[in-house]
C-alpha cells in the first residue's frame, strides 16, 4: 500500500538516528531551542493539514480554528483547575495571587493538552457534518470564514481576556528549564502524530481518503462510507492540531486571539505552504516541508528583516511554479522516471 | 417469480427533455439483461436512476423487494448494486492494485475493517481479479496512467471485487481493443455463471449484446420501444426503424 514499508533493519536504523537527533538537538543547539520546538509543532500542523488537504483532497484554510481552540482550551484548563479564569484574565494573569507551584503547573499541562485535543476534535466532529458536505472552493471558503470568525469571537469574550488576550500560567522557578520540557513534549507529539498517520495511511482507511480525493462520487457509488471517512480524518487532524496549539500557547506564553490563536495569515497559511513545499499527499512531504520552511523563515527573519514577508511570498510563488509536486514529489518523480528508463 | 430488480414507470426530465418516460424493466435474479437504444435515448439516465445518482421524478424502483428510489447512492451500493460508467471512473492517483484493494467488498465488513491493512487474502483476491481482466502486469502502475480501455477493464475488476449482487455495466466494450472484446464477453459470462452475478448491460455493439444477453430492452427517445429475446429484438421493425432513423 502507498505509504507502508516493512520495518527493515535499515529503516529501524534511520528511525533510531532521527530519534537520537531529536533528543540531542536542543542540548547541542541550545541557542535554537525555541525554533526547534516551533519546528516540531510546525511538523504537526503540516501533517495534520495534509491528512485532509493532501491525502483526502479537501483544502482547508481554516485549520487555525483547531489550533486556537486547543490553545485557549489548554490555557483555560491550566488556569481554571486552580483559579477563577475570569479574575485571572481581568488581572492579566499578574499579581501575587495567581501563582502556580510545580504540581499545579504539571497537572495543568498534563490535563490541559489532552483536553485541548478533545475540544478541537469535538469541534471538528460538530462542524464536520456541515462543512464536509461542501466541496472544492465552497469548502475552502467556508473553512477560511470559520477561522476568521473564531478570532473575532474570541476577541469579544472578556472571560478569556477578549482582545487583550490571555497568558498561559507562569511556570514556577523551581521547575527549572520549562522550555526544554516543552521541547520534549513537542517531540513526543510530533512522533505520535507521524506514527499515527503512517499507520492510518497504511490501512484501507488511507486508501479510502485517497479514493475520496480522486473521485468522491465514484467512492460513494462503490459503497464506501465517504462521509464517515471524511469526518473521521477531519476529527483526527483536529485533535493533533488542538494538542499542538496547546503546546504552542505555552511556548509563546501570550495568546492573542487574532495574532497567535486563530492566526490565519501566519500559521494558517504557513501550514499549507509547508505541506506544498515538501509535497502534499505524502507522509514525508509535510515533515520535510516544515524543516525547510523553518530554516527559510529563520534566515529571512534574520537577514531580510523588513523584507521577510516579501521573501516568503516569493518562496510561495517559486514553489507553485517550480515544485508543484513539492520536494518529495519532485524526488519521487525523478526516481520513477529513472525506473521507467531502466525498464526499457 | 418476482424480479430481482423491478423498475416501474420511471420518469426523469431535464428541463424540457424527458430522458426517461414511464420506463419499466425487470431483471430476474441470475439473468443477463441487455439495454439498447440510439444515442440520447435515456439508457445512462436509467442507470443513474437505479443507482440513486439522480433523483427520479416519478415511478418506483424495487431491488429484492425493497423500494430503493429514495435511498442514497451509498446505501444502494451497499444493498448490492454496483455500476460502471460509460467514461471509466477509477482512482487515478492510486496504483492499479490499490484501486482494487479499496474497492473490495466493504458491505460485508463493518467500518472498523477499514482500519486494517490489506492482508494476504485481500491482496490475493485483488490480484486474481486483475489477472481475470488481464491487468496483473499493470498492478503497480498508477491507474491514471492506464489507457482508456485498460481503465474500463480495471473498473470492471473493481466492481467485481466489490462482490455486488447485481452489476450495471454502461457500454463495457466501448473503447476496448477489438481483439479483447471476445474475452471480455467470455469473462462476463463466467462472472454470471460462476459467481452468480446478475447483469444489466448497456451496449451499442449489437453482436456483443446479442451474444451476451438473454433478454433485451430497447429505448428510444426516453420510452421503451420493445423488449424480447435477442432474436425477437433483431427482427423487430420498430427497433430497426429507430436505429436506421437515428443513423
Ligand atoms: N444531467 C443532464 N442534464 C441535462 N440533460 C441531460 C442530463 N443527462 C442526460 N441528459 C439528456 O437526456 C437524454 C438522455 O441521455 P442519456 O445519457 O441517458 O442517453 P444514453 O442513452 O445513455 O445515450 P448514449 O448512448 O449516447 O450514452 C439526452 O437528451 C441527454 O442530453
Ligand atoms: Mg449513455
């Protein structure tokens, strides 16, 4: 099947070395710890976008909805377990009365992240029966609208800080290097996401998603339960987006409704760009795309400050024109062209 | 004996064009029934009606005693009616074999079976049918890269792997290499006799349908013109008229 390859010793070695790199990276490159954590979350964003956009052919422009829901959801759980959320936000999370000790902070994270995944997944399930009956441009526009609306709605709710945003709990000093903890949580999430998707795509469910992408009416006429499959994929993707959003909120600490949580113009576009850059509809593509994108982004922001968005725009155009199949797609095409030549 | 598929007075209009005008046909279990008629006579429209692709304006469609004219496409498929299309429809981005694996009978298993890898048995079943239609060599090729005729054969194999109770074929030999047509007919006959598959076949190729079908319905301008054995249809003055008139 498409993405499934047996666990040969060579592949095990590759996985083991990737894991070693993942574990060692923040220790070897402490100066880039934050960017590395962000990269791992970007990998989850890109993978989750691609499950629905690439594998299933439903181009969503509103995945920030699930990122933002997860971000707020986790923060609310983290705070709400110990304090009144409304008072906390009214005080902008400050003062001496909103202090989190180590057990409180850890409990908050331990419950907040799964809660975020569940909230986003549940929202996807609720919206799915409505949104996933639309196709093509209608689906794209509708999801775009959902993402924008969510930011505006969040900005109007005082309980979660309205337009001034919300702070995630201040980590206790006694906990030590919280950034490192968040890095390893992000690593765990990215690995879980990649393995889950690898398994999903190796089953007939993965083929069903591809069938929906290629000809949904045909799939329906062949008796596939297309709607159930679409909602399932959408819910799974949303769950991972929610968990990643939860971690992202704790990494940046300050949740602005429009700039951070429901950030359609940045995260929302970037996750699509990463999937396209790496190669949509493949498992490796979004991962490769996220890595390349994060490096480019850091370079642009460091060396082209003021012009970084222009450079990013040019990158988008270059991908569309020169690498329509993405990096992984490009390599595979060349590989299969070679194989064809050798056959002759 | 009641028919497996009973279509009664089905009417379907597109604006002013009445594509099906009170059409009634009946397909007994285990039979091979033909559906012929000049271009635009409403044959494909009738397939769309039976499979729920388009809602009908009036009439009744019963499959194994159950009214299916208000059911959704997927429900009708899972009840056991699978069709192929005049323009073949396959999953172009999947390999030929993956097209087979995703088409294998789903109505037998519950949905959790979707979350399993295709096992050796499923792959053997897929390959057996690919071999049956002569596409086994192409199993690793993207289905979108197959020729028109090969895609028609793949679509037939996909339909068979779904193990339907009834198969509707829309011009199964159109676009297929003429030297392969006889073997396609042979295979359809085998599917009918060996797998007990009931067939309703639209066909423009007269020798093919005369050879294949036991009973033939002829449509013209949306209405049923005649029906009978291949011999009777071949000698029916109205049918000859319709074809010559259309030509
Ligand atoms: N979706 C549609 N919208 C409008 N008119 C349609 C539609 N589908 C079919 N028709 C019209 O209905 C009539 C019957 O078409 P249909 O496709 O059923 O014919 P057919 O017998 O299958 O012809 P052919 O042998 O060419 O495939 C034609 O006049 C056709 O133009
Ligand atoms: Mg037709």
